[in-house]
C-alpha cells in the first residue's frame, strides 16, 4: 500500500480511460436495445405511436333504425368514426357524452345511452362504450362532418367474415347480441321465459331503444353461458351453490368478453345447412301468438 504515488500514463489508460469508455458504450448499447423494444411494443402490440395511460377512450356507436354508421376509409377496417380520447373517467353520464357528440358532429337530434365499461384494448386506458340513436340519417350525413356511411347488420356480418371489421366493433356487437338474446329468452336465474326449448327471439337493431336491459350487468353474461337450454343446467347450479361456493353473480364493471364466443348473427351456416333451417325456426315462432305458449298460458314477452 502506497500513499501519494504518481499515476503514470499506462495507469490512466487502464484505470480511468478504459472503464469510462466501456461505461459509455454500455449505456449507448442498452439505450438502443430498450428503445428498439419500446418501438416494437408501440408498433406491434399497442398498435399506436403515442400513449394514453391517463386518458379514457370514448366510443360511440351511431345507429339509425337498422343501420350502423361506420367509417368508410378504405385503408382502415370498418369501425365507428365517433371515437374520442378524453381525460380519465371511470363513469360518464349520457348527457355529457351527448354534449361531446354534439360539439364534434353538430348533430342535436340524438339520444345517447350507456352500453358498458371495459379495459383498454392495449391496457393503456379504460374504454367507455355508448350508443347514439339518430332519427334522420340524411340530416346526420349532411351536418356531422364525419367520413362514413350506413351499414346494415347483414352487411357488417359479411365484412366481418372477410376480416374487414375492427376487433373493437366486433366485440361491441357480440356483447349487445349476447346480452339481449339472454335477456329476451331467460330470467336472471337462467330459466326460460317461454316453455319452448331452444327458443330464439328475433334480433333487430331498430328495437334497441326499447330494450330495457343493462348491458353492463354481468348476470346476463353468466345466463348466456349457463341457462335451462344448456346440458346439466340444474346440476351445475347445485355444484356452484353447494360445492364451488360461487353464489350469485353481482354487478360490477365487467367486460363480459369471453374468448371464443360468436353470436348467431356472426356465425356461418355449417356445411349442408342452408337458410331453410333458419326459416323453419322462424316459422315455429310464428305459429304461436305473441305472449301465448303451446299450453295456452300467457307470458310476458320482451321486445
């Protein structure tokens, strides 16, 4: 051990310059590496160049009778053009959303209804889903300033089968169809409203304003997967009640987007089955007067 010894040139090279150069090179190398990982994530995973971690995505589906207003940009997939980022909100009143929509589209003749709340598609922010009912499509086209056109549900299904519909819009239509069909067919415990096995009610978007069902209620998601038309319905209820301890499903901000679910309107007919099968099912429904079962009992019918 030496005190006050002089450091010569080789010592400076080994103990000062080489460690400093290696440190600077490692900082540059790791910086480039993590910058590349970040850019890959933003491009391939998040599908956008900027972050919205402190924002809320507001999506508004625009309906008029049986038509849905979708963007007509050929370079992008079909989706609602009414999509806005706002400061983070967990909940919004439909009147606030109506005010935002009126400012963006100059459309005063609209009725806004809340659909459901879900996490962001890229986990950057939450998404609030709403629907707006327009009474006059021509007036909306002339005043909205949005680039889009009207599509029927049948046209949307064809575009979806071709892969031209955005995943967000597909999830919204799936959610609406799933909850409404469960609400029309069963009660909150999964029992049939009508004594007809595998009864399939009619689904028309023009009836949407009349549907008195909460699309943010996870009970209807559970009913759609576990109801009286499913095998071993009562046995599964007993198992969940006494063995699994599941109890009743309480309402919360659930998304209800179960993987693998595709409603009937988004399913293609199996090989060998044409449209006649669906016509026979509808003919069976027409044989009974509204609200009257085969046994002559009156039942409350949901429209």
